[in-house]
């Protein structure tokens, strides 16, 4: 572990995690990533011509995973409210090749109008807090509370920011716990973003889904497509063929940290 001083004057221990093509991401106890971020990065599958914003970017895992491929060609903007996460993301940017295609804005997505232009982006992604404020879910630190509970933003805030950012026809891709799916769909439609694709993720065949991936299109026509369920493990407890293929696009590491 290495020690740095982050902008909020807190001493933070952090380490490097390998990605593909010799790239790395810096993580700390409060700023980590999990399988859900990898799956969302793959689900969104930006094209080379996409102009993208990643809300709640944390340490920048989703934009950094995209740098491992050949897309998007344009700069990706990460939006994050926590100084520690921003410091780690910027440290990763300094070390990685292609870093000129990734920038981090330390700001509140509820005030996105102050920081980014209206209707200039074709893709917005978000791995948002999963737990409603006051739901009883507890974290040991304030940073983890902000990352995992809706104390600073909720589904409505995310969709409102996405509506402001997206061009007509642009896509919003996010992940959430399955029991929060209704909140996501209602928030999307309220902001003129029509849900178009949904994919459930289960740990193994026969188990209940633990994650849902949702894509909406600004100004899209009604018509929702359910994709095949993604199964993380095979019957032997190893990664399924599809998971191995997804991980293989971003790195050779067999295990990723829990979210």
C-alpha cells in the first residue's frame, strides 16, 4: 500500500490494480470497484464516435476499462463528488496511456448544468448508489455511505442529469439492484428517456438475479427488449464462458474486488 494526501486533507492508503494492455487503476478502501462496474462498461459498449459521460465515476473504473479497447475515440468525462475518488482517478490518468481521452470533474451531478454543456453527449453511464436513504443499510465510513446510499443523489437525479447531457437519441446505461428497477424505469420515463434494453445478472443458474442492467434512449419510442440472463458462474463454480469473455476484454485478472 502507498500513502497519499487527498484534497480533503485526509491521509489515504491506496494500491494499483492491473487492467488490460498494461493499464492500471488506483483503488483505496473507500474507492473500489466490483463486477457490476465491469458488466456495465461492457453493456454500454460505446462506439468510437460516442461522446460519453460517466456519472458517479468513483475512481474512474468505467472510463479506464474503455481505454483498454479502441473506443470511444472522443474524450470521456467522469463526474464524481468525492475528493478522494477524484484524486485516485487523476492518479490513474497520469499513469495510463491514452489518458488524454479521460478527464474527471469533481462536482455534484445535481448541478451538472454548471459544469457541462446541454445535449452534447451521445452516451451517459452510471453505477449509482443502490440503497435508498434511511433504508437501514449502514457503512463504516462517510465515503462508503455516499457511494452506496442515496444521500447525495438518487435515480431521479441521475436521469435528470442524463436528460440534460444527452442529445436526442442518446443512450443512458446504468445498473441497479433488481428490486429498484421500478424506480429506474419511472425516473427514466419522467425525464423523457425510454427504457429499451434490460438484462438481469444472476450468480449461478437457478439463483435470483442480484443486478439489473438498463439502457434507455432519450426520445425513444416505446418498446422494451429483455436480453438473455447473464450467469456469472457455471455449475462448477468457475466463471461462465461469457464472463471469461467479458473479463478478457479488460484484463487477465481472475478475481476482482467486491463492490
